[in-house]
């Protein structure tokens, strides 16, 4: 059980790096707020792929949660004043003493 919990935590970190790398490759759009994506209070919808690189990146990013972390995890991005906060939430009940709502928050300057 703790192995699953550790794997999910590692995947949350990898997912954070994935969206940060995408934002840095498209830095002008990231700084303009094109990567802003609200983290819903529950569930996780997959945003439309749209036509912009940012919307395609966000679509792939959220889809990848299902591939790497199973059902339930979700992520959001909020950029303002040159700083972006990436938040990833998942259910960590598999681990000993795990929480139903584990959250990883990372702040970066794209």
C-alpha cells in the first residue's frame, strides 16, 4: 500500500514538471495567463484541446493523470504577476495514514 502511495506522489511531481516544461516552451502564453486552469473542488474534467498550444498542453496534461495516477487526481494552474502555481490533488488513502485529499503545490516563474 505504501508503494502505491509513493508512486502517486512521484507521479504528482512528474506531472508538475511536465506542465512547467510545456509552459516554459510557450513562455509568452504562460505569462499572459493562457495556462490558467481552475482546479475544481471535486472531480476532474478534461478541457477541450482547442486550437492554441496552451489548450492542447492542458488537455494532454489532465488526460495524463488518468494514465499515470488512476481515477480521481486532478491538477490546476494559476499564473499572475509572473508567478505560476501548479496544484495537483489526489486521493492518498492507499498509504498508511494517508489522506483522502493529498495536495502538492509548486510555484514557478516560467
